[in-house]
C-alpha cells in the first residue's frame, strides 16, 4: 500500500525493548515472554509513505492475538527508527514463517485451518471447502472468491451473500492466499462500469494532454526559431511552457527521484537481512 503523507516517525514501543534470537519460537518484550505457539492470528501491514512523490519510508503495523487473551498485542513503528524497526520486522517475519509451517501442516493432514480476520467473520478451510463463520450463525460455504484488480481486497461469494474484505485484514494473509487457492480458484474481479469509465477518461485525458503539448509546443518552437510565418500567440506560448516543464519534471523523476527511491528502499531491506 502506498500513501502520500508526512512521515512522522511512529514508535509505539517507546522505551521498551524487543528481544528475539534467530531460531527461537518466542520473544521478549522487556521482561515478558511471549510464545509463538500461543499466537492465534498475525497481521503484518506495511504502508509506504511519499511526500510530493518522493519516498520517505515505511510504516509497519504488527498485530498478533494470543490464546485466551482478549486484547491484541500491537506495535506500530516507522523505518526511520532503524534498529527498532529492524527488530520488529524480523520478529514479524519469524512469526509469519512459524505460523505458515503450522498452517500448511494442518492443511496437508486434512485438519481444519482457521484464519481470523479484523471483520466480523473468520475464514475456515475444512473438508475440502471454505466457510465463513460468524458468531452464533451457521457457517456459510463459499462458492467463489474474487480478487480486486489491485490485489488489495477479496470478495467472497455464496448463494445468498457477498462479503468484501481488505487482504490486510486477514490473518496470515500470504499463506491464506496459498491455501485457499488450492480449494477455490481465485478469479480477478471485473472492473465496474465506473472504474472502466474512469480508466478510459484518464487514458483519453493523457492522450489529449500529450497532443496539446506536442501541437502548441511544436508550433511555438517553429514560430520562434524556424518558420516566422507561423503566428505566435498565447496558446503556443502556454504549450511551450508546459512542454518544457513536463520534460524537466520527467527528467528529474526518471534520473534522480526514482533511483533515489529505489536505492533508499533497497537499503532499508538490506539492513533488515544483514
């Protein structure tokens, strides 16, 4: 997920210290020990932050729930808190790896596999089918799953209901996609009439803009430097200014901003695995 916003340096850990050694199936938050085996759901949500199209950093919201504990355990931290961010990121990855192994094993053995969500239902794979389970209601068997065009949300379809949910709101989202696709084929959700219309308008608008730049920009430069009989007017002046501005901005983005964003993101990822 990408968001254009100020990057403010979130850190809900404050002075607490997270300790987890590679290979351990537990971690410490200060003096409190938490076991991976007690975790019942895990959510790893990253948000990329941009200001004026320039990458600032990544916010990580790490949430787990524990057996017989009502309140979720949550940490939100930004990548400019480098050491803390790395420890939280690697801990979240370790939990995801542990839970993926346990969930795959249960699935292969034909056991019930349950995925909690931040919605009012859970998703259960059992007996070769997928069900939505609500509290105090009969489970609903899912017939089809549609994935949005941007891959950020899913729509579950049964005979009488349609339920939509953000992928980030599903526990263990990556292993969920892996396992559910072995039971019910994921299909891409068709674009709505409004979405198709907007795409067409956007595409047409860009073509008209480029045509405008090319026509009036060319007329301006020909009239100024080549063919004096081409009249010079406000339209061609405006077209030339936009042409030059567009060319400068494209050059800056392509040769300076984009490489900087890639380099900064790669450096963050290298720091996580080193």
